[in-house]
C-alpha cells in the first residue's frame, strides 16, 4: 500500500460531503487493511438491512437491535456530521501559510473502520478520523481537504508540506517528536475481547490471562505487553499464556467463536467496531497502548510550523462545547476520549 494514492475529497462547512498503536494498527489492520475494511463493510451491510435509510438519515449510531444487539453505523457518503462553531481565538493561531487558501489539507488512511474507511460509494473516506478532521478545520475557520493516504506515506508527506495535518491513529513517540509536532485527541487503547457468551468478564492484570488462549498479532506492541504479563505469571507460579497467531482476521474470529481461543488482544478501536456491528464479541479489558505507560493518539503536523498549537486550541474548543464527545460516541469510541488536548504530550520512549 505504500504506493497508494486515492482521490482528494474536500469536506466543506455544509458537512454533507462527505495507527505506537500506529505500528500496532499498521501491523494488525493496515497491512491487511483492505481485507479488514471490506469484511467490515460487507458485515455491516448485512446488519443494516433492517433499515439502512434510518442510519444514513440520522448520521449517528443507531440504537442496538432489541433482538441481536447489533448497531448500525452510517457508512454512506452523506454523513450529516456534527455541527461545530468557529473558535476565533484558535483560528488566530493558524499560520498564514496554511490559512491563505482557506483549506486544511489532512491525510487519513481509510482502511480500518471505525477510524477511517471508504463509504458505500467506494471513494469517499468516512469515519471517526475524518469527522475529527472536518470538525477541527471548521473550528479554525477552514475547510477540510481530506486526502486518502497509505499509512506508511504520511511522514514524508508532512515533511514535504504535502499534508498540513495527519489524523491517522498516529501515536506520539519521543522519536517522532524529533520530526513532528502533535496535538492529542484520543487515548491509545488496546482491548481484550472474548466471545459474547464467554464466562470471562474482566481482564485487568497479568493474572487474568494466566492459562488463557490468547490471539495476538506477531511482532506487535500488544504481543510485547502480553509476553511481559506471561513472564510475570510464570514467576508467580501461574499457568502460562497459550499464544495463538493467525494470518488474517477471519481465521482469528473463527478460532474465537469455535472455542479454540479464549481472547483476542489488539487495537481497541477496530475490535470495538466489530463487536458493535456483529454482537459476537464483548470487551472484557482495556490496556494502555504503551503499557505500563499511557500513550496518546494525536494530530500530527510539521515540526515548528506553528499549526500544532492551533490544532490543540481547536480540539479543546470541540471538547468544551461537547461536539468532540458526540463524534466519538457516533463511532463507538467514547472509551478512548481525552478530557483535554495536549501539545506534544509525553511520547512513548524509543524501543
């Protein structure tokens, strides 16, 4: 996907147009992103057959079905996004070089719902990252110019000035802070998910996974965390974790549903979306993406060009007026909300 170039979508103030865990998401979702996104879209299409028009009209997450618990998300190009207002003070912080054309060019990677995925027209990016990008631009008096971008391509794009901001599940790291500035907008969370009718109700610490059969991505941050928990359990005389690895999402879900595995452990955002759209799994535990450290997902900008401060101010405006919470709730990501946007927050250390 490093050579991917998609269509340019301009999301105006009408709001009708329309993964660090970054590495985690890259490993677990973006490397097989098209497959995951298409599978999710297909599954969602089946789930939404009862009343697809209702979800599209509301632009919000529909209430769970009383019979199945399945939620419906609006993946149509017509999003009817949350309305936001301009914050004059934040708008004044936007560098002249960015505000001169009245647009904010934002890179997103539309390969993993609910973060960003192509709409039912197969060309319009929609999702939480897109909604945040559009709302942020509007809070700064700008128009969001959404550019679909392969995840691996955003660093060069920002450094070259092609993109003025990136909203693509980028986790703040100390190494990245040497080249980029950040304004946080979500917590980096990993989730433990079990089969919906599983007797497992919580995973809060290492002892909770002792003896469990856990599906995890090879070489990912979540695997590193699970390995440390497993070592702790062994030292305490507890049963070891049975690590299970699968090449694709379909195989791992089959293993979980058939009882060959007890848990999956990976990026919470995509797992939460799957749980909401098919009601076959349930969240039993959340872990910070940088465990034992906290990690932040942030708007990524060019180093020292001044825009990160404007982004922080715009995001805090959205948080304070309640529109930020509505956007996250719309895509089932309330568990990852922040109470305030931080400018260049502490990043994960070099490995």
